[in-house]
C-alpha cells in the first residue's frame, strides 16, 4: 500500500517540548523542516498530519532539547491508498 499521509504526535511527561521534524522526499529534493516548541508536552502535546506524496519518503524526528527533557514520538499512517490495480501497473507480485 502507498501511504498518502502520516500522523505525528509528540509528547513529554510535563516538561518543555523542543523538537525538529524533517520530511525527506527522495535523494535530490530539499527536506521540509518543522521546528516545534511547547511549554508543557503533557497538557499540550503536538499533533500534525503531514502529506507524503510519492515513494521514498523518510520522516526524521530530532529532540533538540537537552537530555533532561526526553520526548515520546508516535508516527502512524493516516491515509493509505489501497489501489487494487497495483499488479497491472507493475508493482507487487506477478503470478503466471
């Protein structure tokens, strides 16, 4: 299946949240970057839905806070393209 978008949630145990979210779309494209800051990551966690068009997308989450301020990151598929004609387009297993 092709993931069309992802959902990202960042949270802490009540401490400040400093993070950088990077979306890399292939080797020859510039990465898209989001800087995230929140005073209290438990009361106000960060949540976003990010589109991931095409193939070869990589999401990188970096905790830019110090070691004393850990964070938890949750990334899941939000919208999936379940085309049933993938075998006709040359993707997947071809049975003979």
